């Protein structure tokens, strides 16, 4: 059973890595769009209307889709006063497990609530202000990203339970 769980965790980690690579490509394209907008606005005096919304949607993608792999690799900022105060590997392990449980529950709940927002956007036929894009599509990134973050948090907790000797972050595969 443990091998099956670690196989699933490994496949999820590889999927997150692929999403990170895709986000890097999106970041590059976003930079090109912003550069194009600056040149068009300040050099040619013909500002394009579509660039701000496009860059905003790309930033939404980068922010939410990469949050899971950042958490998977223990890259988020930590407030570690409890660990520093009470110290020890055992305290760190149980704090990490508690954080994983609370985090996964919170992000799965946030994914569900943001899914309701997406449904509302589709039903209400919400459109973006500049390009009249149905907002349900870019808003889909919220529940997807939150679900990825919740699953990453859950897998971090499972990994923490099964690897008692590790004290620092990331999922060991």
C-alpha cells in the first residue's frame, strides 16, 4: 500500500514540475506582452487595449498554478517561533503534520468555494472589461490552483508521517 501511495505522490510531484515549467513559459510570454505594451504606448503612442488583461490573466495562472509545487518543495515563508521556542525534531514533525492537515482542509474548502464563484461567473455570463472574455475561464485557475495546493499539503503530511528522520522540507521520493 505504501508503494502505491508513493507512486501517486511521485506522479503528482512530476505533474507539479511540469506545471512549473509551463508557468515559466507563461512568465516569459507575459514579459514579452508587457514589453510590447510599453513599446507601443511610449514609443509609438498607440497603446494596445488587450495587454493589461492578458498580463493579468497570465499572472493569475502563474500565482495559483505554481503554489502547489512551491509548497511541495517547502518554499513558502515560515514563521518558526514555536519550533525555536520548544525545539526538537519531534516538535517540528508534529507541527508539520498539523500544518499539513489544516492546510489541506483549508485549501480544499477554498477550492470548493472558488468553484462556486466560477459557476456563478459562467451562469451570469460575466465578461472581462476590455476584451469581453468570459471570466469563468480565467477564474477556473482559482479552484484548480487551490486544489493543487491542498493535495500538495496532504501529500506533505503523508510524507512527514512516513519519514520520521527528515527535519527539513520537500517531499522525499
